[in-house]
C-alpha cells in the first residue's frame, strides 16, 4: 500500500490511516505550507492560518474542532471547494480521515454545524480581503467579519497553530 512521509518522519498511509500516526505537528507544518484557494489569492495565505482564524471565532467548546476542521488536508492536500464537490470519492476519503482525526483528538463526530458556519464566515472574509474582485457572485450565505485579514508567514502560521492547539488541548497558548 502507498504511503507518504510526514514532517515528523512517520510513514503515513492515507488510504489506511492509523489514529496513532496523526500528529498535530505534522498537521500544523503541512497546513502552514499549503496556500488557500489553490494559490489564486493576492498573497500567500495558509490553510493553517485559516484554521487558527476559524477556531478564534468559535466559542471555546468548539474551538479545537475549528482548529482541526481542515486537518485531513495535511495528509490529502487542499482541493478548492468547487472541485471537491465534483469528486465524491475524494470527499469520502477526506471524511473518513477527518473522522479518525476527530477520534484522535477526542472531538465529537460528526463535525458540529457551527464549525461549518464559522468556516463559511471566514471564507466570506477571505474572499473580500485576499482575492481579486469576483467575476461573479460566490453564492456565500455568510457575512464577512469586520476585521481585515493580513496574512501571516508560513512559520508564524505554524507557530500560532501549535500554540492554539496547546491551549485548547490543555496546555498554554504562547
């Protein structure tokens, strides 16, 4: 069976993942180097930063879910939403892995609807702040946040992700 090597040196089998192989350091590092919107934004903006920002707009009981809602992308990659909607087999693979991630970090399953709503609200904010003027409406049903996004470097996004994880999982946020 095919595998990938993770940042921390693990052998990870995306089609047969094991709970013990999921590591927040791998998630933070990989997501910090993946650009949202398939790279079609005005400045580099990582999935890790997106995840931190989603977690920050949720109440504490849901914040860890917000931080980890895209964690499967650390192992599978980030596909733009319109493409992902056309690939049901990929969505199933991502859902299966996200379920395992939820189990690993003791999150309830399925992902709460409030997390999806926060994700959409941040998407509306990202569209406003990070993208060129839209050639057509995106069809978003969420209002953007008042705060403007100023993208972080990948290194800062990774550090902020790990600090947020430490605080939300029982440690202290740096």
